[in-house]
C-alpha cells in the first residue's frame, strides 16, 4: 500500500558565496595571491591597479540566481544598475595609500645545478664502460635528498633489469657504489646508513691516530658509540678518556647528511610570507595586515563601456542581448569575489587582533612563559564566529613579531593547574623544561624523574610520563643520549 507522510527537517546549507569565503580565509598570503591571479585570468570583468570605480561597485545588483540555470531576458536587465553617468571625482580613481617606504618584495631565485645533476656531471670524470656508466647513473638517481641510498642492493639490481635493461649482479653494483659513487662530492654521499657515511668521510681524510681510532670504533662498536656508553668503549679499546674525547671531536666535524648541505639542492625554495605584522610603537602593540594581502580589485572599465554601448544602441540584436547576459554573469561573479575579499580581510584582522590582545603580555615582552592558556573556543566566543573560522585563520597564517615570524596556531595551548590552583599554559611549562635541560650538567644529565621533581619545586606538579611527552615534543633526547664527556 502507498502511504503519505509529512516530515520536518532542519537543514543548514552554505551558499556558494559562503563556501568561497571560507576557502579564501583558509589561504595563506602566497596561495591567496595565486588564487587572485587565477580569478583575474578567468573573469575578464575583474581588473587590478590603483584605479578604482567606486560608484560602479556600489551600484552593482546583489540579486543572484541560486541555480544558475534560469534564462534571463536581456530586456529585463536594468543597465542603469551597472552604470553610473555621474562624474567620478579624481580622488576616487587614484589610491594614495602607498607610503614612500613601501617595498616591492620580490624574492630572487638563484639558478644553478641541482644536487643530482651535479653528481651525474661528476660521473664523466671516471673511465667507465657502457654498463658501468648505466649502473653508476642509476645509483646516483637512487640517492635521496639527505645523500643516502636507502634501498637494498638486490632491489636496485631488479630495477636495473626492469627499467634500464641492465642485467648485472649484486657484487658488481656494490663495486661501482664503493669505487665510483662513494668518491663523489660531497663526501659520504651514496652511503647506505649513518655508520657507512661517517666512515667514508674519515677514510677520505689524511690518516692520523685519532681518525684511525674513530674508524675502528665506528666499525666495531657503533651501537656503543651512538648510545654514548663511554665506559664500555674505553674498556673495549683500552683508551683513555682524553683519547675518547678527541675521537668525539673528530666525528662531530663530519656531516651526517651530505646531501642536505649542498647549496644547489633540488628542493623547492620555501619562503614564509607573514600574513600579519605586530610592532611595538611607543610601548603599545600595533597590528597590520600584510599589504600584499589587500590587493586593489575593481570592475573593468572595458565592461562598463560595453554596457554603455548596449544602452545607447537603438538596434538590439540577439547577439548583443547574449553578450549583455554574459557580461552580467561576469559582473556578478566579480562583485561576489570582491565582497568575499573584503570580508576575508575583516575576518583576519578581527581574529588576529583578538589573539594579540589575549596574549598581550607575550607580544609585548616575547617571554613564552607569559603565554596564557588559549583554545579556539576562547577566541571564537570573543569575536562571535564559528570555531572552524578561527581554526582556518590559525592553522595556515604567520605573524611577524619583534621576536621572529611565528605560526599563529603555536599561540594556542591547553591549560594545567599549578600548585596554587591557577591555570597555566602548557607552553609555559615546556619553556621552563627546555631551560632546565639547557642549564643541566651535561656530564650528568637529568632524568625525566628528576626533571619532574624540579618542575614540582617550581610550582608545576606534573607526572614523569608527562615530562617525557613534553620532552619528546620539544625534540629533546633522553638523559643518556644528552650525556657529554
């Protein structure tokens, strides 16, 4: 049987404009600039520059067709909504908000030979037959950005057969690796692990007793050396503490990542462009939005002239009506985009201004111990926006401060109670932990249990496992590995 029923549903839908705004808010400065370029290329009704047609922007219609499929008769379009015959004063079409000290911040990129290309170029200095040259080039291509070959030799032999049509043996590949690849500059490149990398560099240097001893220790007691079991090393090799110190110094001079130090590495150059700038002026904080983040966009004068031509035309053909309909769509899209940018700028400024005042003491002094516990909801409640909006601003934006460029999300942290029952930021505790470890006696580094005891004495009662978690987050090794001679 057929049944009829009535259901009520409460749904929340985002308009295309809201979705566009959320996407723009999430973009950092450089990605935002790319998005602007893309929109300007796709929409000829958008134009950039210091000239702005304010009256045209004000008069554009704000009525949109949600479906975008309904055909609009060109006769129904009120052209006057898109045009203004009033004279535009000179001050309205020229922007004067550029100071004499504004800089055009273009970052030059140096051209040069990439890391792998440099290695391949060096192969030409060796006398190799066709097969050996193919193997050597394949090995160079298998080196990662740190300078290591991480794959097993047997896998490389298989790949040589399948991809380069070179059928060889493990023994021959190892021979080419040691005789050719390990001779390339920088020294240590092509090693299969840290142990081999360090030994290659030591063997290439002039032979001395200390270097010979260092090679012997790395070859026969690498684990003891890495874990800093100094007593065991002294007993095993019958050496004094002073001799072991010299070995330590010699090994410390070596490069554990020979590839990453190459000036022409083929990694993409990364440049952080801060979205905000905080300065201290006369003892007060001053917040500005990056000038590059606020481009001047306006409706194209050419499109304005097209509409004028249509309005003044006595004979309106079908092709002209289609053109006017196309122009209206582009003008609407352009106005949507301009409005979204304005709202983006406002949202960014309001959010960052609230964060700045919430962490006022930190931005004034740069002392991380003055960071207050702050979560996304704290800021969202103050600016009366959704938590997701604050998250979009915090996760991808940077702020330039007198103490360096910081990722905004780093200012957010959970709270913990101190011995007086006050809420303190976990960032504050981490900073104190970092300071305590930096000042410890490196001959007898502090264990996690001892660190927990010291923090408790300072008024922060936290468990040993919490200390271990914070230490790992700070990328600090355990006490045994922090030990020095």
